């Protein structure tokens, strides 16, 4: 498995760990129809994303399949690569997580800080991806937005806690029950680009 894929595997679940306890409403951004969709999305705390994730950093790139199951504060994300790369699974909650790569012993980590310290050598705005992947701005942070004729978010600019600007674009929306969700999400800053191509969104019932 490539070094970049290992980093991204740790990154994705670290973001989920940091974000899953902060599902407060996003501050209004001046579009009533968007706010209605935003409230509907935030009411669904149990969901599944299935698709592909492409990551590009410097001259390295990887594309993997992704299956992201979110159940309130519990998460379970599996990344699988082609041509024998194998799979990486991270699961847990805001009290800790387990990182499991194919052919290796599972690693249990107590916190996001331990995850990023041990597996990442680049910085990423932790706790943001849980919002961004659903086409939502992160709450409490200034945002520059652009909407299409149907009040769907198409571009978003926000800065991380280091002041670096992130440019996001959203496309290929589909209706899922009472909400609309993007099927193509691109995130870009100076040194890394992530592209999600979602083939299926699902809202799930709460686990007993």
C-alpha cells in the first residue's frame, strides 16, 4: 500500500473522529432554500457514502474505493485499492479508534492527535470533512459561497485553522429522501487535492 494511501486512510477517520461530536447547525449564509436543505441534512446523523476517492499530492496520486458508514458518533470507513494494494479500515467513535490495514495487525489509538502524529506528515483541517463531503460549510468559520439556479452550493471557500485557503466545488447533485447531496466533491489547497465521486448516498436508521 502506498505511503500516500496510508496517510489518507488515517486522515479520513481522524477527521470523522474530530467532527462527529460537533453536529450543530451551520450559521445562515443568506440562501433560504439552501438553509432548508442544510437543516434536513444535519437531521440525518446516520448515513452511508459509497464511491471513489482520488488524492493528489505533489507528484503522487492514488484512487481508492470508499465506503463510509456514519452512525451518529460511530464511524466505520473502508478504503480499497486496485491491483493488490489491499484495504484499510478505520472504525470507532470520539473516545478512540482502530486502524486496520490488510496483512497487518490492528492499531488502536486513543485520539485524533495520536493518529495524526503517527501517520500524517502534512496538515489537514481536522473536523471539516464531515461537513464538506455533504456540501455544507463548516460552522463558525467565514465562508464564501456560490449557488446554482436551484440554490445548490457549487463553490465554497474557507480557511483552516492555519489560515490556508481551501477551494471546494460541488456538482452532480441527487435527491435523497428530503435532501439533495453532491455526487462530485473537489477539495483543493496549495499542496493537496481530494476528489470524491459518490455513486450512492443512503440515510440509515439508527442502530438499536
